[in-house]
C-alpha cells in the first residue's frame, strides 16, 4: 500500500511522529525569537497549533442524509452558478408571454397546472434547442422560482410545492424518455470522445434533465409534518413507480447503474457523474428505505420467522454513545522523558496513577497531574512489523496539544454496565461442548447441544449461560432454509419469494452486478484524496470544469475549492449507495449480500478503503471546501458579495464537514460488513497493515466512527502478536468497553489454535459455490429436466386431458392390438419386484 497522506508536507509547527529520538525545531522559526531549548520547543509547537489541532467532541448526528437545503445545494457545482439565471430567463420569457403582468406565486392551482401542461407540450417538439429551453424553464420551477422569493425558506417551500405539481402532471415520465434519448445519443458520445478536454458544456442537456429528476426525487422523498394528505399519496405512488416499473422492464435505479458502467468503460466520458451518483443514491434511499426503515423491517422479519425480538435498538445505542478521548502523543512522551532525565539522580517510587481510558464510563480524575505517566501506546512503532510504517505515515498527522490543567468539577454519573447485550451463536455453543466432551469424556456427539451427561457441573452452568444469550440471526435461518432447498428440491417444491423493491432490484442487477461494483469502485478511487493523478484514470471532473479555464488567482482558488467539493460529494454518494445496497440485500437474503460483498472484495474494495484512510483524516473531516455564499439557494436569492482570497480560504464556520464525516463512517461500516466472520478477509486487513491506519482514525472524537474503527481492530487483534497487544492496552480496553461481547471469543488473547493459518482460497470458493447454487436455483430461466416434479397419483394422471393427434382414431384399434392384446402379461415379474 502506498502511503498517500492528506498533504505532502507536515503542517507548520507539527511535532514529529512517535518513535523518533529527537524532535525537529518548530517550522518556520521567527527571526525575532531565540532558538528555544528543551521543553520550550514543545510548548512553542503546542501554542502554534493550539485551537486548530485539538479535536473537540464533534456534535454530529448520523442519519440517512444531511439537511434538506444542504442536499439540494450539493447538486450544483459553483461553476454552474451562471446557469441559474439562464434557467430563470427561459422561464420568464415563456411565462410573461402566456400570463402577462402576473407572478407564479399569484396563480391559483388550475392556472399553474395549465401553464405546466403547455410546457410539457413543448418537450414534444423536434427542435433540440427548443426542447432544452423548455426543460430549463421546468428546472426553474423545480428550483423554487427563486426570482419571486425573498428568502431561502420560501425557495425551498416552492421547490417542494412545484415538484409535487410536476409529478402529478407526468413530468418525471416525460423526462425519463428524454434521458433515455440522451443516453443513446451516439453523436454526443462520439463528439465527446474526439475532444481533447471535456468541459461543462458537453453535458448541458444531461445536467438539466438529471437536475429536474433529482429535485423531484429529493423533494418528494423528504417528509414533513405539515405535508397535505395528497402529498403523502403522491409520495407512495412515486415510490411504487420507481420500485416496480410498469412501462419498462427494469427499475429506474438500473438505468443509472447502466450510465455509471457506460461512463467507466470510456464510451460516454461526458456523462455528469456527480449528478448521476447523487440521483442513484437518493433513488435507492427512497425506494429501499433508510436506516430506521431498515431497523423496522428487521424487527418485522424476525416476528414473521418466529425469532425472539432484538436485544436492543442498535440505532439508539449508537446515538447514546459519547466520544472517546484520543490517546496522548509524542509531545507528552518526550516531555516526560526529559522530566525523568532531570530526576534520575534522586529516583523515588511514584504512586500508581489511574490511566486515562478511551471509554466514557471511566471518569477522569480531575485532581490527577496531567503530565504524569507515560502513555504505553507510544511504543507502537517499535514492536512487531505490523506497524513498521507508522513512523513514516504519522509525520503529517495532527498532534493534539496537552489538555489544560482542569479545576475540580462536579462528577457526572454514567450508566453502569456495557452498552451492548452479549451474543452467542449456535456454532459457538457447539464448539464449546465439543471441546468439553473431548476433554472430560473422550468423544463428541456432533451438533447435539442438549445432552450434558458426564460433564461437570460448571460446564452445565456455562452451557446454560451461553443459551441464555444465544442469538439466531435472520441470516442463519435463510442459510438453513437454503441448505434444505438444495438437499430436497423436488419434495419441498418452489420457494415463495416475496416481491419487494429489494428483490426486484437484485433480479435486475444480477447478471451485470460485477460490472456495476467495479465501476463504482473505479470512480471512488478517482475521487479519493489519497489517489495520485494518473493519465489512464477516468476523468470525473467533466461536469465541473468550465469551458474557459481561470485566468486569475481568485478564479483558480474558487475552481480548486469546487473540484475538491465535487470529489467529496462523489465519495459521499458512492459510500452511502454501497452501504444501503449491502444492508438491504443482507436483510432480503444473505446470499444476495454475499454475492455483492464477494465482488467488492474481488475488485479490491478492502485495500481501496484502507488507502482512503491512509491520510490525515482530521484534515479531511475538517476540510473547508464549501463557500456558503455560493451555495444554492443562498446564491440565487441574495446578491453575491465580492469574494476575496481570504474569504475563500476561511470557508464556512462549521466545526467539521458533515459530508466527509458521513463518508468516513459509511466506508468503515462497509469494511466491517465485508470482513465480519470472514477469516480470509480479516487476514487481508493484517496483510495490508491496517492497524496503524485505523488507530489514527481514533483521533476523531465522534462515537460512531470510533465504534466501527474499534470493531475492525478487534477482529484482527489475535493476529497482531502479543507485543502489539501489550503496547496498545488503551485500545484493547476501549474495544472491551465499546464493542459487543461474544462470550467465548478470546479475541484479546490470540491463542495459537485461533491464529492458525486458514485455507483462505477454500473458504472463498465454498462461499462462491453456495452463492452460485442460490442464484441458479432462484433466478435461472427454466428448470433442469431431472428436477421437474413427477405426478405419482394414478387418478390424477388418468384424469388429465391429453391432446391426441388428429389421425389417432384411425389407428387406435391397430395400436390396441399391437401394444396391449398381443403382449403377454407376466404376473410373476410383479412378485420378483417385491
């Protein structure tokens, strides 16, 4: 894995990475000051970086998407800003010709419908330019007729109102036909292929169509308490229309997947990928359901299968968690070493001091000396080869300062106990009993978990405790049912498959699913901040670069911010789409999830995500690649102030970038889903040296992100060696206190029997065979003749009406004579058969 940091050089004043013997002087030194010595070096560094370096608790609430206005603003690049006024002109020219002296807000419902119907008639004309002008006028309506509004709230209100109006009049279907025409437009594709540099102008028609469709999907998807009843009816109808196609044979999401693969194959480099991916994400979110809908579906599915209810609501547990304190870093370590050198002459026995834990339940002692004690996690780079590259990679990471000396504060009482209920699998109970029987009796009873004869009393108690916390997942039931269907295909008959939006989408994606996954990962790689610019990589900036490149420094800065923002939005939409697909497919059927997961792994998704996190993750989360005055709808309502280099550099006033933190959590969740219970993939994390990369992400003080980092560290702990565990006891403690317990999982000890080498290829091949058997049984056209059902009932067979040939009655008597009367009946053969 190449080390691609978030910046080529360390930030000024950054301290050296852990493991270095001597710190470098602060950069850059001021000529007015003398060169500081000893401890003053580190205090100078700390002062220079104070405020921007220390990561406070991030007040971030994870959800399906950002706020409504933020999601609408991310649809537009800053280079598209002049097109807003162009849309307005196209609308007003037509509107004032039809309704002179009036404003859109003054029309009643019937007049608004009549005008929209006239606009839709204009989409039927042959003239391409005329169609584009009408589409721009409709886009202006979907954007909220900002020319008639006084504030941003009014724009958002009218954008939602007009979106429902447009949908009721059939606008989405009309734009879907136009989108299909543009996708198949070979002239535009060939023109883009011949151009040396593709710009914003090459995707004008597509961007207008996709923008209207995105605004309609997003405005109709978002529910508000004040929505009238007819809007709720429209929302459900629209969701059904997108999920279960009537006029076409494929759901709308599949068309967008096809656009993605066509773009990545190089046949359509002018496709505006950011808009396509945003629309794809929102269509999946709308049709399949968000995270809370998933939780409700999971509860309902467990009830249908007769399984006990979930031990807790995972969404609520994660939301109630608080961020952990990051470990101390090299500044404190070197200061403490200097203190030890000064007091080496009169060594005294120091009292034991309680260590800071990463967990929220271990309260920090306000009376404790902050500079006492050496952090055991500073020896990370000197243990095993797993973290050998940490020194090189942590040189440009952010070094938080020492926390200030705090006054005695009122103690806060935290809830007792652990946040998660422990779980035990059926397989775990079987393994425990197998080992116990081998030890005490000398033989095993296979999968029998009821017979405890001959085992000591403590084993009885252990089995009882394990069974109390036994958890049977929906996936376990699905795997068992699949095994039975494969074993008895004729007696069990055909499986009844519920026609859900997820099932329809999987069936449509099945045969091209590997290409879809590879295409998404290609774009994710091109948008990752750690990726190097390569000539053979795909160009994802076609819909952000203007026709005329900037000529001033200010224009270049604005375009640079726009390009970075563009990439961040692409990462956000892809990560959210992949996570939604994985979660919904896993609930629908485990082998659908495994099919997608395996193709993601084969396409190098695991090293790609690790490459993404191999950067200055704090810089990425606090990036200022947004200019609030240029965001829609602010830029459409208010006059744009004069931009300066200082205002562009300052960015917004937010504590962190919501979309970047959202993307990081999504990618960590994807990585968890790909590696959970898969030893071969866990070893990939070890081989790619993910431990130091993941551990640096713990600097971000956000509970949900830290939880998924700790989960990834937990599954590979036993493979990292004793020295790593010894040097990272704080991280081990955090795993114990934050991650769910598996009762007989000795992850913290790393016994040799569990760390033995696995036959990784066989594990993946077995899984692949099960997936192929599932896809073949459920989705292949036609049934193999040997598995065709046989009717063994005599009355049923004799009662069937057979279509006999027309000339049969002419030869019927001859057939009877030859086949029946002339054949001797050998009754003794019946006796031999018995």
